[in-house]
C-alpha cells in the first residue's frame, strides 16, 4: 500500500510540475523553434532584459501586485478580526458573501468590474481604465482570499489570551497589536502570499480592466502567444515562476527565523 501511495504521489507531482520544468528547460534552449534541445544559451534572457517594453510591463505587474497585496492584506485582516471577534447585524450574510469572489468565474468578475467602472466614469468622469482600475479590481477579489485565510487562523486562536491582556489593563488597540496580531501573523503572511500570487498571474480580470499604457506581463504573454511561442516567452514565464517561488521561500525562511 505504501508503494502504491508513493507511486501515486509521484505521478501527481509530475503532472503538476513537469510542464513548469519543460518551460524552464526551453528557456535555456539554443533552438528558436521546436522543443528539441540543441544547446545551452542565455541569449533569450539577454534579449528579454534589453527589451524596454517588457521591462515596462514587468514594472506594471509588480506595481499592481505589491500595492493590491498590501491594501487587501490590511483590509482582509481587519475584516477577519471583525467577523470573528465582534457581533453586528448581517454578520452571517457578510461571511457567506466572502465566498462569492472565490467561486464566481473570473470572466464574470471582469465584466462586472468593467461595467462598474463605466457607470462611475459616466457619473463623475473618473476613473479611466489604467493601472489604478487594475489595482482596484485585484483588491476586490484578493480581500476575500486574505479574509478567509486569516479568519481560519483566528477561529483557532484562544480568545482567553486577549481577555487576559485586557484584564491586565491593555486597550483594544494594544491587545490587537501585542497579542492578536503576532498570533495570527502566520495566517496574515499566508493570505498575503496567496494574494500576491493571484495578482501576479491574473489575466482575465486584468484584461477587462486594463487601459492603454497599463499592459501587464500576463497580457503581453497572451498577445505574444497568438503570434507564436517565442523563446523569450519561455524566459519570461520562467522569471515569473522564479519570482513566485522566491516570495514563498522568503516567507518560509522568515517564519523559521521567528
């Protein structure tokens, strides 16, 4: 039984990660066409970094991911604390509504956000489609993921620890800062990493809410693939995977140090 489960686990991991390894290998392939490996080269990375347009798209992608992750992490954490630690009207309804951005198809989210921005722009003349609207769109679905992850951590947290801090004279803010936040920080970091990864590779919602001059890497990759997959796309995809893995490793190392 143990061998069967090990073999099954190996097949699952191969199915998940073999396509990524193929892209990484092809990014160093000297051949410009096909998948046959003809030699090692860094030419495609050199061309990638010498392309000013790609560097601009990379900057746009990182701006959107970092800003939206920071905002959604703060808002999602506060929302999770409110849902778990406080009682108010429509609490249960709000808790279930959090699952809507998670289960609704991205294409529906993208169209609805595009229509919302159009209605607001017709009413007040702002905002036009730009990086700002992409950031707002990403925050709209990132908050749900962050809140659900942090809420799961809060539910497992013993509330008597916070009550003890208040009994010793701590204010609500001091209790949150000195007791609650350090204890839920693993959940906060996990939610932030999840939000960052979702923003980094989002295509559908970004496609509907992006304007001229606000192209991100997923949009560029999609438009390039329609003309044929070039080795530069392999290199760019490898770098995106590398950034995601690096962020996850930094998070793991940070918590091991803690």
